[in-house]
C-alpha cells in the first residue's frame, strides 16, 4: 500500500457506550489517489468473481447520514453493473407484507459470478422498523432469533456474506442533515423519515446494540466503520472488504490496437444534424 501518514487519533463519544476514533480529515488529492488504487483491485476481484463463479453479498447498515450511499458509489463506479448489483428496496407492498419477512430480500441473493450490495437490508426490522413502530417488539425479537440461522444457511451454501455498520457521531450527523437542508443538490437525500429519526438517537443506539449482540456470529460477523471522515471511512471499508475475499490479482492486459480503417471514399453527409447548443 506504500507509505501512509499516521494521525494521532482522539476518542469521540457517539452515545452512551460507543467510542469512535476521530482523526484529521483526509485531503481530496490523497483520497482520490488511494481510491484509484483500490478501484483497480476491485476490478481484479470482479474478474475473479466472474471466472470462479463466486457469490458475494454485502450488507450496509448504519445511522442516517453515515455515508452508505457514498461508500456504495465508491465501490461501484468503476466496475461492471452486470457483476456488482445494488439492491435498495422501497417500503414493502401490501402483498409483500403478507410474505415471510426475509422473502423479498432472498429473491435478490447473488447467483454465480455476482456481487450483491444491500443499501439497507433485512436488518430494517432490527433498526428503523423497531424504532419507528413499524413492527411489534415480538416481531423484532423473532427476527433477531432467526437472522443468524438464515445467514448460516447463506454461508453454508457458499455465499460470502459481509455485514458493515457505519457509525457517525451525533454532532457529525447534525452537520450533515443541516447540509442537506441548505444545499439544493442534496435535498433529495432528506426524507421525512430522516427528520423523524433524528429525534431518536438513543433509541437507534439501543436498537443497534441489541442487533449486534444477537446477530454478530462467527459465520457472519458485524464490522463497524467510523465514517466521521467520509473519505477515510470509504477507503477503510473497501480495503477491509478486499481483504475478506480470496481473489487473485489481475495480470496487466497486453493489448495492441488494430490499425485504423481507411476512409475508402467515405465523406461526411451534408445534413443538418441537431447538435445540442454549446452552453459552456
């Protein structure tokens, strides 16, 4: 990975029990250089997944504004959407509400040669549904009992399952929500549920704690990521993810472009093509 600068971390309380390290925020130039290197490795992993028929399932959970979307974008912006597939399900339909709870998530599990990324997952039941009263305490308890069994079946079937929880401090969450309110480019990220959830910080803390205690298993552990610094958090997650998958580095391509074709009398047609106006 080469020489990297180390910054002395300080501890920052996120709630009643969880501390996350606070370090100097990463500069854009340093971030983009390292992200480029990691994205080359993601392409290597992609080619290994295609050739080996591996199945990978990645779950991203965390507090609102913790940076799930930005992390997923960094993961997927330089790879094939035919291999990397992002699943971000809306609220369940009336029909889906009558199904087995995990049924609509299972239908998106990866086939051979696929990587499926869940932008929120079946753990909605342990988080937002529990906190906002969309399910009963008994339903949450039942889910927490069954989730490890479902995940054991997934892993035993050969699926590589990775679960990430993204954590930010209360102060950083406030700053990011205020940014969404005041920046017209980000207002689409601000949902009514975000505003309702903001007033339930400690309810989410309790829900997170119960979820991890019940579902952090040897076959499907939870990995926590400090994303107070979004850039550093993304790089740490991608680096960790790559270390969990037994892919082989891709050999450099030896490609030589063929000679360009001669015109053989071709001339541009005299036609009023509708070019878009030059606005910039």
